[in-house]
């Protein structure tokens, strides 16, 4: 779906605010809510000082895409093939479950590679299996893997939310990694 869990949105924006990044890469932006959050709370809604780059593999264009300095309309894999930029923060929220585990681990490593020193990587994924096919005729929407907190911990991540039922009725994993 081109939207993510609203219960983890506050955690994502809090982590971004705590790290004050000058540049943010948002992978799989969907409608672009993370970009709106960055602009609203990090840039105070008026001074767009943060360099904000989005990547989206399907045309979910919405007015929120205007929050980004640039949106690359390609797959995440294609973006990494051609990207030569480094970022202070990488967001991959409600996206990693759309890859099989091996490919997901490769993407996480590529996310780490594009981070500047002390850069922040934030990953959000469901903590339970949610069957999802090619929503909106978009094969990229198919869920292909279920992730567990220990998989992130084994790769040096800190778990912010462990996938347990939260106060909003969601079961999401939020993991952060700092270079």
C-alpha cells in the first residue's frame, strides 16, 4: 500500500528530530507522508533546509511529493545502481517486507553504505505476517517476508518497537542503526 502504519510515524519523526540530519533519503515513499513529516517538524514547515530525496517504484504521485527536493521514480535496486550521494538519514518504512529476506538484507547493507558518518538508518516493518498481493495492480506491493527483531539486532540495530501490540492496535517493528 502507498501508506504506512500511522502508529510508527511518530517514532520515525522522533528519531529524525533527535538526529537533526541535513539530508534524508526516503525509500519507497508511497504518497510521501514521511517527506511531509520531515518538512513539518524538522524544517518547521517553512524553511526547507533539509535535502530530501525520495525513491518510489510506482506512480503514487500526490501533492506530498512536492515536499521532496527530488523523487526518483524507479525501484530501490535501480536507485542504488546509479546513486553516488551520501545521506545523514535513510528511511525505509513499511517497505522491507516487500522483498524476500536475502534481498532485504542486501538492501539494508546498501542503506548503510550510503550513510555519512554518524548517519541514521530507520526501518519499519510489520511484526506479524500480513497477506498482501499486487495491490493497485502493482506487483511491488506484494509482501514477501516477515521480519523479526532478532534479525535486526544481529546486524547491529537497536529495537525501538519490537512488534508487540501497541497502544494504537498495530504490531510494528521499528529499528534504528547509527553508523
